[in-house]
C-alpha cells in the first residue's frame, strides 16, 4: 500500500470551519459594536478617537492570534488530545507538549505586539516610552522565534518558508497594484502601519493554510 | 509523490516515536510523511532508505 501526497494535500474541513466560525464571530462583533455599543456607552463615547481601517485589521488579527495561542496552550496540557490533533499513534510526550507551548507563546506574543501600538496610541501613552516598550517586546519575541526555529525539524521549517514565500508574492502583488493606483491618483496613500497590518493578516491566513495542509493545525 | 513508509514501519512493528528517533525528526514529521502531507528533503529521504535498508526508489515513487 502506498500513500500519495497529491491526495492528502486538500484543505481540512477543520480549518474551513475555524475560518467560517471566526468570520461569523467577527461579523457579530462588528454588528454589536456598530449598532448596540453606542446605545450602551453613549453615542459620543468614540468622539475624538482616531481609528483607521488598518487598526481594525491589526486588532482582529492580533486577537485571533492570542485566542489561537490560548486554544493551543489548553490543548497542549492534555497529551492525548494533542496527540490526536497531530494524528500521532500515542499521546504526545512531555517534550512535544513543551515545544507546542513554546510555539503557542510565540503566536500569542505576535498577537500582543500587533495590538499594543493601537492600545498605546489610544491610551495616549508617551511616544518614546511606548516605542521603548514595543522595541523591548519585539526583541523578546525575536529571541523566542529563533528558539522555536532552532528547536523544530525540517517539516515546520519548510512549512514556515512556504508560508513566507506565498505571503511575499501575494503581498508584493497587492502592494504593487496599490502603489500603481496611488501613483496614478486613483487610491489614497498607505501608511507603514496599513501595510504591516495587511501583511501580518495575510501571513496568518497563509500560514494557517500551509500548516493545515501539512497536518500541523 | 507516493511512499510506503507506513507499511514498512508496520512490517517492523515500530512505533512512530521509534522511527522518529531513528530519523532524528519529530513524530509530526513521521505522521506527515506517512499520510502523504509532506515529501521529505533529499537528505531525509536518504536517511529513511538507510533506516529501512532499502533503495529510495522502492520506498518513494512518482
């Protein structure tokens, strides 16, 4: 009996369900914020608060990353469940659980540092102090990322590289089209934050698909 | 690409953990190989061939 990689590379239903559920919860949250929240905290509560579309995108992606990290962390505490998630023939070992928890911490950290600039800006935190904190957290995040990279084998490394490659081509394509439209005066200019928020969201979606296709999600 | 990894492992009554240890990879990688979700690098394919003492082309085929 042989197994074929072509037959097994379809997107799992679990990921489609997760995307669908996330979209439904996001839509419900948007409707709540748009329709019900002004009635609860007052229609003028958001006056003077400057929130760009990219803030909403970054916040959504950041929260999704933190929720995902929390879910992985909970699953990692149950060796049988973790083993089932990865399709292993036995429960996950303590070392496998530890490695997954480190990956969950990095994922949650990615979400946190994506949300913090918005939170700091809305809270009116002094620019220098806020930026110092963000640089510090970014340094910690980078160290954790390197530790994950050094602790995994070729499967996860190749999955990461595939996600990065796909994100680059999709991202540069989108950026080129927007830049051309901007140069022609058809679309408004973007900020670095706008580009970064879209890039991270794109990377999250692409890496979720790449991981699911390899049986890692 | 097709592979016979699961059959070869079953014939030797090895667990995924044992094969992963012999290959120096994670059990997730062994599972991904066995379910056809991942095609190994050339060095790993050679290692698999050595572990099962078979030529690569008898384990992997197009």
